[in-house]
C-alpha cells in the first residue's frame, strides 16, 4: 500500500457514479486502513460551486451509500476531497486541473465520464504531462461501438502505454467473479463435465427492480445492451466459458477471456429488446432515441467445447424482482431408469450475485415412494465480500494490477460481439416490445 499513488483526479466528480460508488469506495478503503496518508482527491465537474458546497454533496452521498464506514473513515474522505470546475474539452482547463492537485508524485486519473468525453480527457491529460507512474482509469462503456473503441485505443496508444491504462468493469471486482473461478478451477468435480457433452444451456441474468433513478443523462441513448450486456454480462460469460488459465497473474486470465470472445457469435434474430411502460415519460428521456430498458441476447461460441450450447444474457430495469445469477443447465440423463418420474432439468448449478449464493440442483430419492425421485437443491451462502466492488477496482488500479481490468483487444472484441445486434436493432429488424413496471419483462424473453 505504501507505494500507492496518493493522489486522485476524478473526472465526473459530481456524477451519479462518483456519488453512488466512488466516494463510498474511498470510505470503505479508509475504514479498512488502506487509504494513503496524506491522500488528495480533486473532483472535477462542469458546474460552479465552492469546496464547501461540494463537500456537502459528498457528505450526502456517504450518508446514503457508505453506511458501513464509520465516522472517522467518512471524515477522511471529506478531508481529502476538493472541487475544481473544468471544461473537459479544453486542454488548458485539464492542465490547470492537474496543476491544482495537491501533493506530489504519481496520480490516478479516473474518467467517470460518458464515452463521448473520453477522447478530450485523454488528450488533455497527455498534454498536461502527468508525473511518472501515473495511471488512467477509464469507465465503461469503452466507446459507443466497435469503431469508436478502436479509435479510443489508437488515441491512447499514441499517448500512453497500455500498462498505464485500466479499463474498468466493476463486475470483475465482485466476489462472484472469484466464485466462478474458484468453483471451476479449485475443484475437480465440474471441469470434466463443463462442456457441450453435458451442458445444455447457460443463462446469465441481471434483472433489476431499480428503474432510471434520475440517470437519463447517461442511460437514455445507451440502453440495457450497452449498459449491461456488452460489458458486465459478457465478462461473466467469458469466465464461465474460458479454458483454465495457468495462473491468475498478468495476462493469463485476460488471454483466456479474449480467446473466448473471439469465438463468440451473436444471433440477432434471437435477441429481444423492450422498454418499460412509461419510460418515454421519464424526466430527461428523448423517446426518439428508442432506448431499450430490457435486452436479452443469445450467443453461440464456435469452439469444440461449446458448439451447440446457447448462452443467453439478459438484463432489464424496473422488473418485478432482483434476479442476478449465472445458471448452468445440464442435459437430462441419457436413460430414464426412473421412467417418467425423473424430474426434468434437475441439474442446474446456480451462482447468485449479491447476496452471493451457490446452489446445485439434483434429483434424489427423498420422502415418499421408495422408487420416486424428486428435485432437491444443495445450497450455501457464500462469504460476504470484504470490500465493495468499486473499492476493489480502486485497489487494483492503485496497485497497478491489470488482471481485472479490460485489455485493449478485449474491449474491441466485446464490441465486435454485439455489433450485429446493434445493427439489427438500429435497422428496426427486431421490434421494440413493452413491459409493465414490476412485471417479469416482455412476454417474449
Ligand atoms: C452499472 C450500470 O454498471 O451496473 C447500472 O450502469 C447497473 O445500470 C449497475 O444498475 C449494476 O451493478 P451493481 O454493482 O450496482 O449491482
């Protein structure tokens, strides 16, 4: 920890992500005794306000989202933050921002910005001349499509070294990711049956009861496909489908993930897009953008291991229940010794995200008739994570540990995967369905 950069510039410091996740993550690190001392955060935003006004907002966000952190930890964050108004499209403003950051030595520049603003920020930071050892942390979505992701990568590579860049996907910093890796690669039980020989389909679901929550500025025009599936859920797919890595160090894990992504093929005809009734009337929404709040896509992996197994990724907002899980459905047994009494689809391995839980479905003789079998579930709650995901993101970036950041080629491959779906949706080849708020989603899902 001692060689962590002790300085952070937070672009988008007045935004929703900063309020909901980044200040609370800093408080969690302070609570855990991991924040360097002294530590400086310079938050930038476009509006004019004093440090005091800004700190009041940070205080509110800590009160609302960092209730696990004690008073001292929150105080440390409040003491560390300052506000600096800046126009990110102006290189001079960015230079002034870098100049105003207190302290010395390397810094972390965290771009919690919409993708359209990344290029200006990257150029400005380069021109400002960052101290040696500084790093760039770039939020998702990395671009708006394949072409823009390629352009961003080219821009970054002209000015920075790939090793200085952290493309964030906070799902990779969730405990669940480690649970997938642990389940698959620390046990002998599953890997021999982890293929199309035994697995029928995989469903990766992230249904949220949350609706827009005042995030129209970011969400409208982005939509469920780009907000959730193109990055978070595709990352989970990679972890479920990849070949065993030799270690979790350096590029081992990322090489394996990229190799999965390269063989993923989308089937646009099997995609579903929908929005909840009333979405168009939400504040700040432009109905002409045709943003979906629910997306379900079916992907195929063209490899020996996965040929023929559909991977269904789905996520939606304003649904009836929070369902967040990876469900691996095994094929039925090859011969029904118990005849018609054998329950259908019994063997499902489920990893639930937050609260983390593992369950394995089996058919077993239980109570009742001697020769009857019925479905049972073996399940267990998994350990609560020590730190929230965004605190882990910051730890990885501070430490310069690239394992759980998205590599340049990975970011592009992920866009390549969803590109045919984006194209089909833009051409209206797939109808936009509607669903009721609080329902299970559109009728076809
Ligand atoms: C974010 C999305 O990346 O992930 C949100 O932009 C979504 O729309 C969120 O709600 C879900 O992740 P978490 O960690 O907040 O459950």
